[in-house]
C-alpha cells in the first residue's frame, strides 16, 4: 500500500522526540549493531539527529524506538536480523513528507554511509532493499522473511496499546487537509486494510496484533462515519 494516501498508516509512536536516556539507549543499540568505530559512532549520531528533526511529528525518535522494539519481538522470524535492524534505523531517516522519494533517499543514505562502518556489501544491499519496500508494503512477496518482519514491525502500532494517540498523530500529520476530505481518505485507507485477508505476514505478529488491530481500525472507521476524527 502506498503510504502517500491520506491518513496512510505509517507505524510509530505519537509524540515528540525522546528524552536523553532514550537517545543514550538508541546509541547503545546502534553500537551493538554496527560496532564502536569512530565512523559508526558518527553515523549513529547523524541518524539520531535526523530522527529528532523539529519538523517531524510522529516519525521521530519514539517512532524509531517503537519499530526497533517490534523487530525485536519478531526477531526469530528474520533470516538476516541485522539487515532488518539496519533497515529499521534507515527507513525514515530522510523524511520530507514525499512518499516514495523519502524511502529512496533513505535507502541511498544507507548505501552511501554503511560501507565506511565495515558492514558487508550484501547486508547493505539487503537493508537498502528493505527500506525501499516500506514505500509500498503490498509489494511484499511470499517467502520474503526479512521483508515480512520489517513490514509487520512497521504496522505494529495498529495492534498495540496507544492506537488513539497514533490516530491523533495521523490527523496532525495531515492538518492541512480539510476535515471532510481527511475523513473520506482515512476511511478509504482503513477499509482497504480491513479487506485484506491478514494484516501481518509473520506468525508471531499475526498472533500478537491482528485481532486488536482490526478492532482498533473498525472502531476508528465507525467514528469517521459519524463525522468524527481524532483531535489535531
């Protein structure tokens, strides 16, 4: 699904930024993933700064943390967990609100920065492929274990606690769209998601979040039908 549609679910936690301890925890997580070289440390700092840019609303450090946590929950389903984690770090590293372009630039960023950190070329290629995959989750093919883990982590917010805050953040993201047009577009997105046989591709994510995600989206769809949406 193209995330460019009005109200397209782009998973992540609502809210601005993260406290200093969260940044430190992310830095430690990055070092454990890529190593403690000067080059990897500089890249980790760059990524954290990118995710904390002031123009972001919910694609921020809290979003990054949420996706990484979801990847950890699904870790046993990945073929190359390190590549999936790298892709999570990079998937919204460039965020200008330009669907497709953001993912492409984020993938290019991974390809240009990771070689100096000593990451194997094959893993870099896989991470970049996964980043590009998040532009349209419906391009995921059967048997793509790494892609399934990343896509499921990217949609975990639909079935986790805090859905209402997520929906409110979606509305804030599209604050420039008039209420009626937003409700129409958002409802279309929700109906399309609810029509899919299953939202989550991995067995673990399906068991964890599928039922709750459908309850959450159905409730939001009912509110939209009554002319309501989450507060901006």
